[in-house]
C-alpha cells in the first residue's frame, strides 16, 4: 500500500536519527535548558530577525495551541477561527475544555479576512457573552491554502484596531513558506503576529514544534503554563537537537520544498485527468474531488483520507506528500488513476 494519508507517517529524516544517535549517551540538562535548545532558539531568532523573541519547544501542534491559548487568554476570553480551523475541528475540543470558546465563521478557502474577524467581533457586544481576544490562523491552512503578506497585514491591522492578538498555527509553515506562490518570510511573521510556531512533526522530525512569542505582553510565566499543562519535557533536548539539525543547513526548508514538488506533480496529473479540487492549494496537501467509483478503486492500492461526506456521485479526498514521498509513488498513483478513469 502506497500512502498519501499525511506527512508524518514516516519516522524521521536520516539526519535527525544520526544526530540523536550521536548524542544518545551524552548527558544534557533537562526541561529545555540545554545547549541544543539554546542553539535552535538562536537560529530561529536569527531567521525571523526577532532577537528578543521567546522560543519554546513543545511536542506537537495540539499541545502547542492548547498551552498557548491557555496562557494568552483570560477565563472569559475566546478565539476567532475559520470554521475549518484546527482548534475548531481536529483537537477534540481541547480549547473549550480549557474554558475558552472558539468562535467560528465560514471562511472561503479556509482563510480568515479582516471583514470576517470584524463580523465575529461585532456579534459579541457585552459581558453577557465571551470576549473575542485572539485570532487563530494557520499557514498553510487546513485546506492547504496560504496567506499572502497583504492578507496577513490586513488581519494585523484589524487585530490592532479591535485589540486582538494574532496567533499563527505553523504545523505546515515550512510548506507554506517554500511554495512558489508565497511572499511571506519568517521575519514578516515575527512582525505581523503576536506568536507563531514552526512545525517539525510534519516536516521530517520525530516530533516537535517551536513556538515563537514576539509580543512582550504574552511572555511572562509561559513556562509555568507549559509545566502545569504537561508540555515541559524532561528530555527537552530531544526536540531542540532536531530543530538544530534541520535548521543549521537549510534542511528544514529543503524537506518542505520536496513535499511541495511531489504534491505539485500529483496535482498536475489529477488536473490533467479532469479532476476538480475543493481548494486551490499550492502546498503539500491537495483535495481532489473524485468520482466515487474511482475513489473506491484507488483505495484498494493507495492510502488517503476521505474529506467530508461528498454526494452520491463524487467524494472529496485529501492527498498529502511529505519529505519522504517518492516520485515513483506519485507516478504509480497517477498511472493507476489514468487506468481507472479510462474504464
């Protein structure tokens, strides 16, 4: 079975495993206070041109979002997210379980706009309702789309006007930053958001995300919340070393460029076969809409996720490429697609 289910099924890039093996029997201080975490944090600050940012290493996207929003929001405050936003759909209600409502709105192509944020904020008028305080966006989004610099700048302007924080989920940030259509940089993100994170789990690491807090008002006591919510790893150096390894020679971005290239090849073949798409994704996730008979035939040989209920005739699916996706596997999928489409 050739799988396009996600971008974290493989273990880790060989360079990661080599670095971990070399460090395995050496001793490191605990809880992220080691030299590897310090070096990785310094590299992230350098790449983002934000020397005063706080950088924290967490094990995965859901704990990163949960701990961040728990730290940033007061008990009566809420987050604004697209209806497809990860915290609203795929985190088992973790934000709500922590006491913070997620206010969602339908967002075309999975992207919030300043007008959509205004609309949600305007619905919350007084102390009898939750108070929206944070705007949650993902780049790339849950539909594989990306934010432009102009779009993120507009969100920043509206957030400043309404007194809202802007938080960016970067689980697939490397894929967004390396696609041809992107015009954002890490330095832009540091200037335009109050906090964002670089995803490692979905870009060649065993696990790990790097949270970057740029707003001084959100920095105080963050490690207390990390510890209280189970996010402070005793062996924090395991994540720091992985980021250090991927960032020191550009491998972090090389991995994402490969995933994007494989996805573009897959997308091109599907489009040539006449397939439509749920969203115009330039990154490593694509969402073709397949005839049910075609989807069912392909599922016998290839792994992928169904995306929504579809209808009697068609079924949207999600195909994801990773740093480890092989071109021959992409070509095998497209070859079989052609055979099935031809009848």
